[in-house]
């Protein structure tokens, strides 16, 4: 994917392409797929959403609460608030760079979200 605009716009089609590109970078797993969360394109594992494309160039990912707090405390992610409620296990990771650079930066968070969704 050479289009640097892939991570710089909020339109639905571009965000869907972004999630599809991230999914292709993950190790093959029959449980992985694309879905939606709050009408946003998402990556799921066995039907459970683990990450979705947020607005303003952010990846929203579900992680264990402790890990989410670590990322927020380090300034690497922001808390996710729905209405007045802060979601304890969800964080927003801003894009670092554009295009391939942003995908490379987000991939470890998506992989961590997938690993967290799988039973131990």
C-alpha cells in the first residue's frame, strides 16, 4: 500500500482499507476477520472486536486494563470515552507517520489485542 493518505482521512472506505491492510499483516488465523464497531471498520477474533479504526487518525484497541493504563501513563495512547464513561480496557493509539509507517506502528497493538482475546 503506497497511498500515504490511507491513514490521513476519516472516510469510511479508507478506514475499511486500513483495517484490511492491518489484518493482512497479522499471522494467518481462521478466527480473524473484519467486522464493525460503532459503524467503524474493525478487526475481530472469533467474533470479538479487538481493534477498530477511530476518527482523527487513531486506532482503537482492546487490551488488558493494566496494559491500557501503562500506555496511557506513558503518553503512547489516550483513554477512550463513550459518552461520559471511560472504557477501562480500550485505548486510542494516534497514528505515527502515514501509510506504511503508521501501519507498522499500529501492528503490535493489534497483535496484542488479538493475543488478549484468545484464551490462555
